[in-house]
C-alpha cells in the first residue's frame, strides 16, 4: 500500500520544531501508512524581535504566513501553540485537534533561586506579556518589569548574562524542551492566571480536507479541547489578545467545566475576575457568558483604556 504524505508547517524555533516533531512521531505511531515531513516557515513574529508584540499586531503574527501556506496547499496541517492562535481563523480553516495539555502555568526562573515572594525589592523581571506584568504588579508592586522577547533559549541566555533578576516563561515549553530543571517556581494560578490555551497544542487543517482529518483525529484530547474552547470564547467576547491583560483558564471534571476569566489594568491595581461552571457541552457558551459578565462588572473600562 502506498503511504499517504502529510506536510506539517511549523515555525523554526526550537520549541516549535519540538512540537511539530512530536506531532510527526505521534501520527506515524498511530498510522501505519502515513509519511510525515516538516516544512519550516518564517513568520512575521519571528522576524521582529525588538518590539513588544502588543505594538505590532499581537500573536497572530506567529501564524499568518503558516495559514497562508495551508490555504495555498503548500502544507497539509499546521501545528501551533494554542495561546498563539488568533480568535478569528480564515473561513476555510479550522482547529481540528487540540492535544492533551501540558502544564498551563507560568514559570519563574530566577538568577539566584528565589521564588516570586522572595525576590529582592525592586528586582527586574523580564516578560513581554501584559497579562503577566499586570498580575505580577498586583502581587508585587515593587517589581520592575522589563520587556523580554526572543525564543526560549535566547530568553534564558539573557537571564544568565545578568540582564534580569528573573524572567517568566510558560512552564510547558520548558518541560517539553527538557529544561524543567531551570524552573525556580511554577507560579500558582491564584497569582498568575494563565493565558488562553497555554500548554495546549492545536492542529489546524483545511475544513474540507477530510482525508487529513481522518489521520489526525485520534490525537484530539476531548477535555483539553473543551477547556480551550471555553477559554477562547471568553477572550473572543473581550476582543482581546496579547494587546490586553486577559487571563483565561478552564478545568474539566467529568462532564462539568469551570472557566475562570480575568481582566487587569496595566498597573495591576484594578482586577476583575470571575468563575463560571456548567456542563462541558456548554463550554463555548459559558466562556461567552463569563466575558459578558466581566464587561458589565467594569472590565469594559479597562479594555477601553488599554486599547486607546
């Protein structure tokens, strides 16, 4: 029997290639007659490293060129970190699969091994995320937040060179690359509510490409998919991405889902946060209801101020 060929589109960073290679190995493991290759695509987000994402269009810059290759049939699937995927997809494309989630938490890596509560007063912490910086300032208003861009290895190198006292990265990426030993502390979601989709991988396909979907469907993790759907619905209602300090995290227990949403002012002084629980089949609806309730509580004023 001839093998079916699938081309994965991926960014060229160390983490993106780990993710693409993991999907490749899983597809080859569960399908006897599939041959998978990886095509590296340089995105706008990779090319611009010295400007905060919020100022240049957000994390959609990490998927735009990959989606264009998918639409042009140059690749068959795209593997993304779900926290990088914009709310609006081209109408011909879909997130067909969400794989089982790694740790959703943010990780502190500090120069001298201090946890977040023990960092010296006025310590310099590197992050380019408004979500992280606003929540950090609520917990430790004395900290000095400095912009940090680049791939994971680049960010760790900047810490090792002494440019920061500590940096914050997603725990999932560090775990996947075998760098868990660099983590000083996985930060509780009571201190830093994670980003929508953090720790989860998504596989994007053309909607009408039934053959490809048949090969990848077994990689879908139902509970993670529900959770990410709820988180994305929440963020979609708020019309926000990395330009806005928004946290969203959902957990599934049996057939019940709880989604927590947060909107924060840039200085961390004003925070709106709420939980909502319901049946898993209402994941999208719960996320949207939660977003509307936070808007009514006052989050709309924060969003208006941040987006001015």
